[in-house]
């Protein structure tokens, strides 16, 4: 084979490689492997971009003081329920809250945060509340961070469990659950003391 023949064979081989590469770049498999631009609206990120390290599991315990009586209530009814003769469960009631969270059960115990949000009576035949609130922390490494809870609180049960659906600050990307136990309840005033144990994954 002469030098000219070798040159032609080399050119044909180069052309074949270029055509194969072009075909593969337009194949469905190659297209699926490429990251989508999403029209510039969003993009995929590596967790390292947000400095996310190994996920941790934290347990928080605090006491929730729900005060509806006296001159300085921390829970205020904003929607009244129908008269008791209609529904004894208070179905339809809605309250806005800013309840203190303390390290111990005493009202004078160290303040670690506040529960801000609302709860409403969402059951016609039992005492069941819809809870939509943020635990806003003011103590230690959690100062300025929040956890968001959205769930059902069947207040007559000894232990109730509600989902933690997210958070901010230290608790970004949080997920977990909160257990509530009523420690004291005054049926005359409506005031309640509730112990919360919160188990949450976060970075």
C-alpha cells in the first residue's frame, strides 16, 4: 500500500470518527445524560455548593406555655366556634399564638424560644386541633433558627405526634417529628402546659 493510499485511509477514518461523534451527540441517550437548562429558571447543584456536611439528628425538649386567660394571654381566639349546643368540640375555632418555650416546666424557667402560629379545632366529634406553627429559638447555637410544624393534635391523647416539615438557619432542610404531652390543663381558664420532644434531622 502506497503513501497516497495510507493518507486516504487515514482521512476516511478521521471522517468516520467525526460522523460517529456527531451522531452520538444527538442520540436520545446522550441528550438524557446532559443536564437540562430548564430555560434558565433553575439548575442542579452539588450539596457541597451550600456547604452541606453529614446530616445530624438532634433531640430538643422544651415546655410550651399556652395561656388564654388573664390580662396578657399568649393565645388569642380570632375566630369563634358555634355555641356549645351546636358542637361541643368547638369545631371551627381558630386561635393565634405566641407561646413561650422554656427549658423547664416553670413559667420562670429559662426562655429558649417561642411558638408562633395558629391552631384551630378541625374535628367535629372529638377534640382535634390543626397545628400550624413555627418554633422560633432564641438560645445558644439555635438562636435565630426555626422549625416548622404542621399536623394534627388530638389533645385528649396522652402523647401526640406531629410532623416537622422544615426549618431555617441551623435547621435548613430539617425533617422529623414532634411529640407533645400535656403536663397540666386548667379547664376553668383553658391554660395548658405541654412538654415537647422534637427529633429532627438537619445539616
